[in-house]
C-alpha cells in the first residue's frame, strides 16, 4: 500500500532524518516531523495536513508515546500508526496492544534502529483492525433434518500439504449444508444447533458415511488419502461412539486407520474419565485423534499429554499472533517442539500467506492447510487436484 503523507514523532533529530529518507524511498510524497506528542497532536488537530501514517517513538520528554496514543484514540485518529522505539520488545508490544484495544489502526511495531526492509514490510501490512465477519445465517431445524436424513449434507475437502515436499498428504472433510438460498451453507450454525438438539451424533455419522464414500471413490482410482473428520466434544461422552463411528466408516468398506477425528481444543478442559475411555477406544479401533484449533483455548501440551492424541492442529490466530509478538512466537515454537517430542504430527491450519508458510516451515511443522494452497473443494474438484499430482512448494520463499 502506498501512503501519501507521513508524520514522524521522535525527539531524536538524527532518527527523524533517517526515517524521513526511508519513507521517501518507500514512495511517501510528503513527510512532516514532530519532536514530541504535543507537537504531533497540533499537527493532527491542524486537520488539512493530517498524515496517512504516523511513525511514533515511545520515550519522549514531553507527552510520551503512550500519552500520545491515548490522545489519538480520544480523537479517533483515522491514520495508520507504526511504533518505532528503542524500548524492550515486551514494552513495544504492550503499547501496540494498548493502541489496538483503543481502536487505533496500528500496522505494527519495530525496534530501533529502523531498517528499510522492516519499514517496507510494515507499510505492506493491512491495518490490524478487528475484521467484522458477516454473521452466518441462523440454522433452520428442518434443513438440519434434511442434511442428516435426506442428502442435504455435502462434504467439501481441503488439502493437507507436506511442508517439506509440497505434496498433498491428505484432506480435511468440512460439512456444507444445502439450503434454499445457498447450496453450500457454512456448517457452524448447524453444528451448534445439532449440539443443542441432541442431533450432533446423527450429523457426525451422516458426515462419516458420506465422507468415506468419497474417500473410497478416490481409492478406486488409486489414490490412497488419509482423511480427517471433525467431531463434537459432546460425542466423547457417549460410550458407544467408537463402535458407531467404525460402523459408519465400514459402510464404504474402509478401515478406521485411514481417518483422523478432529476435536476442538476449546473444551478440552471439560473432558473427564469418560472422554478418556472413548478416545482410547477410538485409537484402539485405528482412528487418529487430532486436537483442533490449538492456541484458542487454555490447554497446554502438558495437559494434552493425558489424552491419546496423534496430531496437533495449530490455529490460524495463534500463528498470526506469533508473527507479531515475541511472547506468542515463543509459545508457538515451544508448542511445536514439545508436540514433536511427544510424537504428535503437527499441522498448521489457515495458512494464507507466504510469510506464514515460511515461519511454520522453519519451525518444522509437518503439514499445512489453508487458502494459500487450496480452499475447501467440492469432491469432484478435490479429486482432480489429488489426481493432478500438483505440488505446492512454490508457495515457500526460495
Ligand atoms: P475447523 O475444523 O477448524 O476447520 C477449518 C476452518 O477454516 C474451515 O471453516 C475452513 O474452511 C477454514 N479455512 C481453511 N483454510 C483457511 C484459510 O486459509 N483462511 C481462513 N480464514 N479460513 C480457512 P468451515 O468449513 O467454515 O468450518 C468451520 C468449523 O466448523 C470447522 O473448523 C469445524 O470446527 C466445524 N465443522 C465443519 N464441518 C464439521 C463437521 O462435519 N462436524 C463438526 N462437528 N464440525 C464441523
Ligand atoms: Mg477441523
Ligand atoms: Mg481448526
């Protein structure tokens, strides 16, 4: 993104001159300077010349960076902000968080000395304002019934790609629900409705039957692919769940060891002895067990060790945070290392950018899933991808 005007707020004239050169080199056409927060606010209140982007130091004698950010938030400053400071990373990150919480459009933070590549990278970023997602349409009970009983359930498949070879190693099946308005509606409201109405196991078994049909169809053309199916944590309370799940898979003549069941991490803390019983029997039948959305809940790897998991899926939000904050980065690094030491396969989900791919590949993550490689696809399109032998190593930086 190109910015027209910039304001550098720093009490050090040498830094000001260097930053001005870097901004002009980056294509900014007009650069103003202020030596403290008071001068910066005078500039902002001046209106006509308000800057598109502000580079803000933290430690200044009059009206320091934190006070300036508070004043900018009060004025609902619409420009983008980059924090550049000599303070410790933890302090810089705390201020960046504070700015974000107060609704400012913060692009990121970096330590002095400011380097051209860091500045270019930050200028490329979209402002980190919380995206307001459109709420999916509410679930309709009769359509849930149609999904479970009358063929209104459509599995899509998203590729899981090896981070070392770029080859498609498997797929995750994601439910789509037929409605009169959209043929493939988002599953989340339907999964939640099914959980509330005690229909979730019926939905899971219908999904398992449909998915295993497509997986068998791939097998018939010589493509053996492991496939993941999402299950609800509520099912782990049901002692006959392993038998019924195995029966659903057997309808297509497949064996359970071609399937991994994904359970979201957020409710792991609620699991008791019964869940451990059910999980253990699922493993004995041959299913893999994956912790989904790792990093969104409260568990740590130590806690996961209690359960017989085979795979850990790192949530997209955890990776995103790691790219911005030192503490989150350390958490992701430690999680990956420990998971691998425990013999778990590590998969990253929601990989959307080359930056994410490079970071995760550098940590030794085994597989990645995300829009960078492929969206969830209808079965015929996924089959074509699996048969094409296409690899995705071109997604990594050389
Ligand atoms: P999940 O299991 O964590 O699945 C990943 C979600 O992230 C999917 O959303 C997928 O479409 C989306 N996704 C994949 N790559 C990217 C990416 O690069 N960027 C972004 N922003 N998103 C990406 P989807 O299909 O809407 O599913 C949402 C959730 O619904 C799933 O999250 C899963 O928890 C649940 N779900 C889906 N199918 C079923 C099912 O058959 N049974 C149960 N119990 N839950 C299901
Ligand atoms: Mg999943
Ligand atoms: Mg997930």
